C-alpha cells in the first residue's frame, strides 16, 4: 500500500522513494510508488503533476485502492527522485478550501446545501440546492466568505472511525465507512473530504463569485480563489486601461462614454441604412434599363452577398422579372423571381452547378450558390445568362 504523503505532509514538494510496480497499458506507462505526494483525481479535484526521475507525470489515478502514476516513459532506476508541481497543487488547495468555505456560507445564509463541486482549469463551480439567488444574496455570500478568510481560521484534517462520526456534526454523511477523513474549518464546519487543503483560511487569499446560473433545478455558482482571483482582477484592470485609453477617459467614466458611443453608433447605422436604401433604389433603376426580355442579369465586383440578396429581393418584389445577380467579392450568385417566371431556380442550380464546381440550392422561386473561384462563378453566370435570354 502506497503511503499518501499528500495527507501527512501536504506541503512536501520533493522526495525520494522506490518504484514498487510498473506496467504498460495500451501504449501508456504507469508506476506505483512506495510513497507519493501526487494527489490522484477524485472528489471534484484534479490530480497533481510533476516529475518522477525527471520524467513527466501525465496523470494520477486511484484504482482499487492503488495509486498509479502515468508517466511519459518508464524510469530505468528503481529508486527515483520525485518533484511536485507546487504551483498547480497550491492552486487546487486554494480552490478546494475556498469551496468548503463558500459552501458553508451558502448553507448559513441561504439554507442551501452543496450537492456537487467541480474544479476546472479556468474557474470552479458548486451546485447548491436552491432555485434562485438574487444579486444582493450573491454579494452577501461573497462578503461573508471573504470575512471568514480574513479571520484566518485554522483548517485541520484527520481520520476518524465510523463510531466517532456520531460525535461530529457533519454537513453530509459520507458514503464510505472506513478511512473517513474529516476536514474541519475552525468554528465553521466539519466535512468528510479526501482532497488537499491549505492550513489556514487566510491562505485562500480571496474568493470572487463570478456569477450564478440555473442548472437542473439548482443554482450553480462560478467562483475563483486566491491566485486565480488575482489574475482575473489583473486582467479586468488591463481591459479597463485599454478601454480608458481608447475612449480617452477615466475608468469610472467608461460606461458613460460607452453608452454615448453606442448611441452615436446606432444613429450612424440608421443613417447608413437609409443611404444604402436610397443607393439601392438608384442602382435598381440603372439595372432595369439593361433588362433583356424578362431577364435582369448583373455581376457586381464589390458588393457583399447580403447586399446582392437584398437587391434581388427588392427587384423581384416590384417587378415580374427573372433576376440573376452575382458578386465576385464573395464568389456567390442568386437566381430569383416572384412566381411569374417559368423557371424552377433550385432545380436549375441542381442540374448545372456541378459542371462549374458550384455548391448550393434553393426553392422554385429562389436559389443561391457559392463557387471556389472567380473564374468558375463567371463561367456559370455567363452560361446561365445566355440560356435564360435565349428562352
């Protein structure tokens, strides 16, 4: 049985030990150590990483009570020097201890018990059994949990027997009946937990509640602790500084300036749409002067396909024409009419696109397609125009 150093000496980062077993499974390599400080995946907490004899530890798993370390390759020596990625471990300790404290405060202030915990790479979450959290409640939770951090309460962990549980006011009855490990936050809670934790609440640093959302009838709170929260704050300040420089204003006035900019943008957009509509009317008149029979065909060089679609819609709504419009800006084409022309647009495209490497389709009254090159588009456009004019 491997000695679990992450319980007895949680701050250990380097140690020497012996490999007791090794194996290869589906092209991956695993070793078992006499003593390990590498915490395995479990309880919502990811595993530790680091090196064994300079070889990278990729994963740590618990199988049937045994701790296996997945490594890039098997070490050649039986005695090995191990090194833990302390930055990753301490981050997990901050998040996990922060979760316990946050869950205790949610139970106290909301009467909501935590049903699940997930520690992700970017943020952590807890699901608490209530259906709604107001902004005021979330703010109160955040203030209280940080107050408990400032109190620097001790966090102890120890193993108890099933009989000893009767004298401990646990938040939740553990599923296991042996090797029951209790994590106690002084004056706050007792919780059965197998994870790694800091020794004092002050080591959590701070907790920032980012948001909450409904999740399967419960409230999921997203949060960050310690170094993650500081990094998030620093990133927020960096973004504010960039915006302050762009708007030439102080941080506190950014929202006001942004609202003003947004209003100006809406006004400019409305003016642009009006000008585009007027321009489209002039262009439509110009295009109508080049109609051949009942066919209006034109190739645009600079228009976006969205503009071409809008032009086709305008022309077919006001005139009984077969409209064939294309743009080399996007290498796309549209064929449309208002039901007065004896052309099945979608069927025509289906029958002819393949010869020009085009892809698309549509209904009897409207179809559109895209081409891999300008040359393919022009060839199809000229072929279709010639065919329709000659009808």
